[in-house]
C-alpha cells in the first residue's frame, strides 16, 4: 500500500483511504480538473477490486 | 467502497483551463479515451459502492450515479454546470447515468435546462436512496458498508456485478459516441469564440 499511498499523495484529484473494516473511501477534490481522468488515477479506482475476474471492456 | 467529496462538497467546480485546447483533435482524443475509461472503470468496481453526497454535486454527478446506493445530505444539490449551459453537449456519460436512474424524460429536461436539483427531488426521482441530515452522509454510508460487509465476499461482488450490468452495457454503447458529439460541440464553441475575439484583436492592432 505504501507505493500507492505515495502515488495518491501526489494527486489532488482523488484521495483514497481504507478504514479498519476494509472499506475504501475515495474522496474527490471539489474542483474537477483534467488530472481526475488521467490514466493512472482511473485505473486505481477499479484495480483494488478487479483481481483476476476482469470482464467486459476494461482496458486499464 | 464509498465515493465522496472533500470539504463538504462532492464536485462543485471544474477547471476548464486544465483541459487545454479542446478544439485540438489530439487533446480531445485523449479526453475521449480517458473519459470512456473512467466510467468503465467505475462500472467495473466489484464491490457495492455507496456515494455519500454533501453540498454540491454540480460536476460529474454521473460518478455518484454509478454507485449502487446514494446517500445525500438534506442540503445536497445535483446539477450539470459544464455542459449545455456552457455550450457543449452533455455527452460524457451524464445523460446515460441520469436517464438510467431517473428516466430519459427527466434526464433530458434536467440536462437541457440545468438547475440545482435538491436531494429531496433526487430522492423522489429514485436517484437518491436516502436523505440524511447535513454532515452525516459519510457516517450513514459507513453504516451501510458495515451492513454489506456481513454478506460473503462472492455475494457482495456478484451482486454488484449483476446490478451494474445493464448500466455498464449502456456506458459501453453510448459514452464513446456521446464524447465524440461533445468534442465536436467543444471545437465549434472554441471556433465561435475565436471568431468573436478576432475583430476586437484586429481593431486593437490598428488603433
């Protein structure tokens, strides 16, 4: 998780935290800018739950 | 998983300048590609997703509508600031998400004449599942998450997958096309703005 934490600390668009129960909280910045949809950010949203069961048109 | 916003808002504003020249085909091609992917990736989250909305969800409210359940504070409002009023097509998935959740008629009227929509109205439209006192949306979302966590992992995952499938199919069918239309309108808007500013610039030079 360390690398991911460092990675997201560098971005203002999205902050990810996980609570003691394992619930991931994704907090968007109140101002949307282009970085919100950058490839690495958008990958991060589904990656924690995607695992090996990827189906559909996921291209990330 | 919980989707929420910072500082008592969901997403309230947009920084258009961060997008660069949207009339440039290379720029829009990237916006198009990333715009499709962010929605597909939200749709591909394989656990129940709860949106906790406080304040303004005035930009990219479709991200919240890709949640399984939306908990909104009494003072929360939904809106579409960046598109039709600003001169561009609401093609990035906001129509797809709103028409899926609220019905096409409501979605079209909402997006053609965007006005802040209260949490209570969104509840009546079936978009919001629960309206809670201001400042408590995240807490309520955590309570729901704890409740969902009591179900087995495979059940949680497969229920989300099943519930999302119809919306996911619409996203795959509609959002790439919608973003192409949005891109054309954005390029046209830039062109008309440039045309308006040219005579002023010329006048400035000759003066």
